[in-house]
């Protein structure tokens, strides 16, 4: 599957690190973690933003935007490659 921009929602402030939620309808957290997965949102995401990913199945988790090479000052503008740090997975079992 690919990034579905309609499922990427801002839930935090626009200054400093912005918090986002992303509900994936077919990709696991580890797929969303891949470099370039969020390229379609390069115009929205900035370094330091945090994305809470909720896949249809499997572990949920957090991603932090590590780099975004988008450059609007270039002629023509460079669309950008978004890379996130390795996912911080939330627990999937409850032992109590």
C-alpha cells in the first residue's frame, strides 16, 4: 500500500514539534517506518514532528521525523524525501 494523505491528521501545535496521527489501512508500522513512506506529506512534515501510527493490525507506535529534504527555494522546488527514526512500538500484549 501507499501513504493515504487523507488519514494523516495534525493534532498538535503548529509551532515547535507538531503531533500527527496516521491511520494506515494496510501497512504495518514497520512499513510506515521506511524512508520515503511519508514523501507525499513532505510539504506538511518537519524535522522533529511526531507521528502516532495506528495500523489496521499489528502494533501501533510513534515515529519521529528525522529529515525532510524538501526545498522550496530551489528552482524548480525539490519535492523532498522524508525519513523517520526507527519506530517506537507500543506493547501488544497485556500480561496482567
